[in-house]
C-alpha cells in the first residue's frame, strides 16, 4: 500500500506524462496501476497538490501542475486568467462571487490564494464559481474594482 506522499508523487508523474481530464479518469488510471483509491481521495489529492485544469482544445481540459513562482509571474498569470476565463464578478458585504468558464474556478482561485494579500481572507472554488472572502466590506469593494480592471485587460 502506498503512502499518501507516494500516491501524490505518482499522480504528479501520471498527469505530467498523460492527458487526464477528469477525476474519474485519474481514479481509473491509478486502479490500472493496482492502486485502490476512491474519487474522494483523488479529489483531496488534487486540491492538496494544487493541480489546475488547462484547456487542450475542442472543449477538453487536462490536469497539470501549476507553474507560477515569482510575483511578476503571478501578476501576469492572474491578468491572463481573468481576461480569458472570468465572466462576472459580484459582491455582497465582504464576500465576492467570481464566475468563470466551466472548469476554471480552481485555477483562478489558486492564483488568488498565491497572492497572499491581507485583504483576502481566503477562497473556495467549485467548477465555475469562486467564493472570495475579503477582510472588510471596503476591501471587497476595492477588490471588485481591481478584478474588473483585470477582466477588461
């Protein structure tokens, strides 16, 4: 039986070599290697490894490792993601709701988390929606303006 770390290293190896587009595909691929794993476990591994889904054309996506290192990389990456994949941003009090293209919420949320800003308490991503909690209502209003500017380019 593999340890969690070994399993996660194997997942990283698999997604680096192969085009895996869904959690179910990854579960099947691991089972083909004799690794008994549930989809819930794979889902947790994907979140812990901070994998992102990248478009590969014709409406398909694949899991990949996020390769963002420097502050400049983060700025460029967040601008690119917001221009290409964010459709709408709204807020109520200190909570922002960011709507993205299907399957891109986790990638956008990952970059927002990596900004490590004091005005962002945290994010929660689904398939196409991100819930962003700002520290204050004023922070939320400023973030909406800033993120709208990123959307517009």
